[in-house]
C-alpha cells in the first residue's frame, strides 16, 4: 500500500479530510508545531498495528500555507484511518506548548472515529490513527427541516443508551440510535415535538477512575460530557460496527418523518483532555495555548467548567471550529438545534473575563446557515457565573430557565414568599425575557433535567443519596428544593404516596400550562427513580436506565402527562407569542385582561409573603387566536385544604359553562377528563383544593 500512494501539495481549505475525485486532501491548523506527519492506517477492518502504519512527512516549504499544514494523497482505499504526529517544543509550564511526536492525535475536524462498542477500552487513543474516513454517500430521500416554531415545541430530554438499554424496553437494538427509532410510536403517542439528546459525539466512557464503594465495580462516564470530538457521532450508540454516520442519519430521518425534531446537547466548554495530568488526544498536542485558557504565569488550565480545562471559545481559530461544527451538524446531519452545556463559558474572553458582547455567541445567532436552528443556552458555568435572563439579548437565544425550576419546586414544598414569583413564571418570566425582541419562548421551562433528582425523587427525598458514586456523597447539588412528603425514599404509607402523586401531577400542570417552552426528562412521565441519586453521571446501570415496566405500573401517570401535553398543543392560549400586555386595573375592564389573577376570591389578589394560594384565568376570548378560557387554582399548603370561589368566564364567554377537566386531588382516571365528559362547575361556587393540588376548569358553550 505504501508504494502505491502518491502525494501532492494539497489545499489549505477546508480543514479536515476531504474526499476529492483525485484523492483525499488533508488540512490541519497548527501555528506552533515545527513538524507535522500524517499517519495512515490502511487496514479497512481497523485491526492495523503500529508496523502497518504509513507516515507522510509534510514539508513546511511545500505543504504549509500560513498556519495550515496540508497534503493530497492518492491511492487510498475507500475506508481507512488517519491521525497526526506533531513535533515542537514540549514546555507545559513555560511556553505552554505540549508537543510530542510519539503521540498520534485526533484531527479536530474528523467526522468519525475508530469504532468501538460501548464499554470497550479505547486503546487506540494516542497510539494509532483514530480518525475514520469512509467515502460512502447517504440518501436523505428528500428529508427537510421541520422548523417547528419554538413556542409550539415540547422538548423531551433523553440519554441515547439509557432510553432503550433496559431489557424491559423490548428493543431489538437496545441502547442505540436505532433503538430510539423503535420507540417512535411511543414518542408520537405522548405528543413531544423534539428530542434533546444528551452528548452523542465521541467520548471515552471508561475514563473515570471512580469505583462503587460497595461492589468495587469501576464506574463509567455514562452521561458523556467529556468530548473527544465535536463532530464524530458515538460509535458505541450504534447497532452495527462502523455505521455511526449512517445510523445517526437514519434516526434523524425517521424522527423527522414522525414530526419530531432532533436537538443535540453540545459540549464546547471543555474537552476530555482534562487538566495538566489529563490525557493528550487532540487539542493539547495540536496547539495547547490556542485551544485552552491557561494561567499566564503557572500555565495551569483555567477551570471554569469544573472538568479540568476550559475551551478558548472566543479565540478566532476556536470560534471558527465551533461554527464549522454547528454548520456541519445542520447541513450534513440535518439536526434541528442545539443545547449548549455550561454556555456561559462561551461568553468568556481569552483571559477568562466575562465579555459584554461575546463574538461566538453573536455569531451563532447571526449565522445564515443556522438561521432556522434552535439555540438553547445553559446560562451558567461551574465558576459561579449565572446568566439566566441575561445570557444574550438576541431574540434567537433561548435559555434553560432555572428560575422556573426553583420557583415551582419551592411553591410545591410549601415555602413562603413564593406566590408572586410563581405568577411571574406562569406568565412567561417577563422579568427575565421582556427585553429587546425576546418572547416567552426564550424561556425553556423545566422542573427536572438529567442533572439532579428525577421528578419522582423530587417528591420522595430530602437529601441526595450518592454514596454509590464513590465520592463519599460529596458530589451533586446539596440545595435541591425537594421535600420527601413525609418519609425518605420508598414507603408503604398511603397518605404519603397520595401526597407525592398530587405534588408530582401539580408540577406537571405548571410545566405544561405555563407560558414558555416545556422540557420533560425521559421517564419522568411514568415515575422513573434514581433512588435519591442526584448526580448519576457515572451510573451505567438500572439507576440511570429507563425501566419500561414502570410504564405499565404507572400507566395512569403516563396518561395524565400525555393528556396535559396534548391539551397544551391543542390550545394556543398556553403558547403565547408575546408577553401578556399590561392592563390598568382602574381603566381597563376586567374582560379585556388576557390573564386575571386572584387568590381565593375573584377580584381579590394576595401577594403577601405568607400566602400559599394562587389562581388565574386565561381569557381565550381576547387571545390573538380565539380560544377557550381556563381557570387554574393552586394550593401550596402542606396540610390545609382551601376553597376557591369560581369567577364567571370572562367577557364574551360569560354565558359559557366551566368544566372541571383537571383535579390532581382526585385519583386517576378522574384526575383528568375531557371537557365533553367533565362535570360542570357553577360560577360563584366554591371548589375545594387539597394540599399541594390544583384544579383546572375549561369554559365550553355546552
């Protein structure tokens, strides 16, 4: 093979490996490397040894333009692997450079890496070429973006492996992209419009050094927030070895056909290379001082991510990489949007200082190829920078609204001083997002996410129970805003079980009937528990996997969630385009108000610190898209029942009748009834609402 290869100067653009009619062009950025060698493993089966490797030494006089090293190679097989050796100064504590020609590093622009099954040790890293080239094309069969408006979206966060790996999932290809395709009928039934996939680019699940202290079992980096590559789909999520590009595309195409968008959780804040003692797999060995934030004196890695290093996102070279990555996922892989992990790091400069107008944040929002992609920020980082509501004033940037999470949790723990805050969250968090041209849909509302308690655990545990993570319960958040409802963990007490069920379903009502975009975590709809573990990042086992037997056991809860989602999707009054317009209580008649607040009686509001009751009417008659009216009653007391006086339906709907469609104080199936069969509730009557429960009325003509 070596004798049959021919090389030419090649082209400096685009970066990465590009298959051309006459060969494969390789282009790599490195400003400070003194030598660059392209290393090729031509063994298609991927079983090459160090002896079979072919090395192409690049001549800086011929194969270098500016800071780009490049070469065209002819005669390569259809499938092969490649990587680079880079030589230069090795002075991590001085100049900060980290070159070592003995290592073979990953091309940051590689579209796939050497395949491995889940759990298999990645022995290739640093030793033999890992970057995979396959010249096979793909037929999208006319697939186009769905472009579901963000305000109409219902997002479903999931872990690719955890969604179907449990035997109860009944998947033919468990734990894979294909396994998700098998569950599309379920996703359509519940009514979600988008799946948000936790990291699906290549990571090393075996990198963690922690062990379960009770069994001695080595733990995994199950979540995958530790990227080896920003491009390459994880081969461990595939049913066939080496098919990661095809299987991911097949999944996207199938989900699109079902009307479901795909949002990727992207980790640009740090990489798998860790701190000074971490491995060297790519960026460290290519240009350490450009790709990472380093202390100017000690050359330690600045650690705003909590994971050992911080990516230098606003350096022009790094910014260009990030933009190319996002464009590739949209143009070549047809994804519909991105959630940016610890996105506040995108707002730091090359010294780690917070920028007023970060270039990469603005560029993502303004890039024409990404114009239809959803962009969602986790608007904080691990160093204490908290930007919920202030991450960006650009209308395209949505944010995980942690204030919504915290205020809903606090109200349904029975805390004081929460009524006014809860009302603000219900109405779309205008205190956070009514600036510039932003809308309620800039608020991604959530109560739980992958990080923290599940919804079931939120009402079942006061404290985290993370001992099996191997860190003496030091890891994970201590401030959970949870309440165990009277007993820690599992219980047979029917009163506690009933209270937990009420609280859980009331939270669901608030999630799906509030203005903004709801996000649900996979399994919360049927009671998934992590046994009080609020940081299950390392638990590749039943703690993290979805146990689909719960769907049968808690079918009533699933039905409640499904009905809520479809209620939201049918009624535009829950999906406003703009914030509620201000109304003057003295000059504007009540029937002109689009949302009407009260406490226990119509016309009487109570925003006092000790108040724990709240009710509101959504006036469908004056909504831009005329709709039914809804009256929602919420009781945040832990023990007291309360009675709300029902107002008349507002304005032109005054002659309508109220139908009680939701009552979380009742047992299923009476807790959610269609308006056609729901009982009538007379205006002026009193409705009793149990502790931590809610009641929802819908106005109908008959």
